[in-house]
C-alpha cells in the first residue's frame, strides 16, 4: 500500500473515531431493544445464566411461539462491559472497534474489484461518513455489528489470491455464520453469493464457505437438538400465522427499492430516524427516485468485469427481499449483509465526469445529518431522558436501601417496566427489584414521571396492580420526578 493511501486511510479512521465517540454518552438512549438487551447482558453476568439464543425477532412478538436470534450479540455486548465497565454505552465498544478496523478493509475490498481511484476514495468516504453507518455504530442493537462483519466477508470472497481460496472461503463462512447468528435475514445475500459461485464453478470457495458456515452455526444447532428443533418449529408456525400485510402498490414498492440508497446518502433517514438537510415533498421524492433508477441502470451497463456484474445479484436480491418483507416502514437492516456492495455500487454511480460534481453536495448532506446525530439531546419534549438522569435516579433509589418486594415503572415514553432505569438499579442495588412482570403485592413502587397527574391519567397496570398506595415521597430531577409509593 502506497504512502498516500496509508495517510488517507489513517485520516478516515480518525474521522470515524470522532464520529462514533463524540458525545456518545450524552446522546445515548437506553430504550426499546437496547434497554431490553443490555438488561439481559447484565442478568447473564450477574446470574451466570449463559444462553444459546438471543433477542426475539420482531415478526414473532406476542406470538404463542416466539422466535429468537442467536446469542452472539449478548456476548459482544458483555465483552465491552467486562473490559470497559457495566455502563450501557460500553456494549457498543466491540462493534465500534470492528467498524474502525473495517475501514482499511473496505478500501482493499474496493481495490480487489479494480475500482477507479474515484470509486476507491468515494466508497471509503461514503462508508465512513454515511449517517446510516454512524447512526448504527452509536447504539447497541444486534443488527448493527453486521455492518463491519459484512465488509470482512465481501473482502475475503473477492480476494485475488487463488492459492488460498479455500482457506479464505472457510473464514468467510465463519463470518457468515456469525452474521446469521446476529440476524438470520442478513445472511441472504451471502447465501446468494454462494449460489453465484456454484454457477461460476468456484468449488473451493463454495466448500470453504459452506464448511465455515456449518462450523459457525454449531451453537444454534446444539440448541435445536436440545430443544427438539424449537426454533425451526417456531419459524414455520410464525410464517404460517403471519398476519396479512398491506398490499404494496407499485409506487410504494419502487420507493422501497430506493430507500437504502437514499439512507446511505443522507437524503432520507433509515428506520432509525435522524435529521436530513432535505425535506422533499412527495413529488420531488419521486423525482429523486427516478434519477436513482436511471443511474442504477446506467451503472449496471457500464460495469466491465464479470466479478462486478456478479456482485449485483446478491445486492439486489437483498434490496428486493427487504422491500418485500418490511412492515409499515422499510427495514434497512435487512440489507446490512450486503452493505459494502451497496456502498460500492453507489460510488460506481458517481464515477462519471458529470455526476462527480454531485459528490460535494452529497457530502454536505451527510455532514449535516451527522451533526444532528452528534448534537442530539435526550429531553422530555422528545419523549426521553438522558443516561445521566437515569443513573442519578438510580443512586437515589439505591440510597433508600429498599428491602422486601419493590419494583420500578415510568410514565415518559411508554416503557412501563422502566428497563432503562432498571439497568442501573439492577446493577447497584443490594436487594434487586422484582421482575419486569411482577407488580402485584408490592411493598413499594418507584415511578419516574413528569407529574403525578400523568401517572394517574395514564392508568397503567403497573401502578394499580398492588392496590391503593398510602404514602408518597417526591424527588425532583429536573424535567422529571421520582415518586416513591409505599404501603
């Protein structure tokens, strides 16, 4: 690698470090899946209750046969907490480090494809600066780690060295198994690549990937053997009892096909929302998609090598699958298994003497969105509170030294079980609170809310389950109060 390439990549890594770490604690939200899974990580360590299955798949929520992903995401998060301390934000550290390491790998992947100098640099810049990348590198969620992992996979399967193709395929297979463990659907483009290699008669790579994948999925296979193939049965049950989704019209479907491209460029946020500089009307949105469709067709026809043409297949299979099986919004996480291919194809679009002038405005869009991500502040008006507030509230509860049966709730954004606050109390309290479903027959209940009136007007079961409360103590924490109810 030449000196100027090393300087460029070193600079990009430092940019990535800044974008992933700046104000990370101040912007962090411990809500929804993040709160659920960081709390699970804490329980795994405190109770030494190790598991082979992980988070529940969203399509099986509230099903009588819940379907689960693998447990690797828990242990990635646990590794970060063990090394850097049991703070929710530390669960993202292993993923963030993988992202930094994957930046030079992304550059070499593009180089493997004999990309032009513009595509080499633009693809790497898109990968680092895309608000879609930065958003998912700044919070803990099982699909996020797939972004850097997919870079390593596609780098390995496009290496030029022929003498070690089986060995590289074996490692790529292990990586695909890890991706599969994090989120089953993300492995689809990798599986499609295996099929492409069968047609190209690249048997060494096919066998390497297959053996590596089988070895890497042993933990899930052991779980299936131990539990009479529960996951397989749960998947079949949920697929057969899946509620009928809304039939997509042609315009909506076409729009979904372009969602991942727009999210990478910062024109439109992904399923995890962030501010964008452009707030286009429906008319202009379709004009942008029309231009994107034209550029897609143009780029496909200008690709010169068979390897590049072959890479289009897994990329567009992933995009079509995501468009088809997303719910009310486009699930861009379904495309993460082909993320480097998406970045590469976007860079190829602008490898034109006219279109390259659009690069600067696009980078401005990305920088604006990243600035909004880095400047975000959890406040009550946005429906959230910061980690600092939650930890301060937890210190008050722990200082009460609660005994007997007590529990936690909140009336802020909808997490009635207060999983964000629960993490800190569960971590520090000598006597742990009751489980997040155990609200009957309590001696004490702590509720975090902006007002007593909101607690009563929300009429939540968690507040009323133990009957009428007799005594109350209030402690103010700025925009919210901690209410302690006793019998």
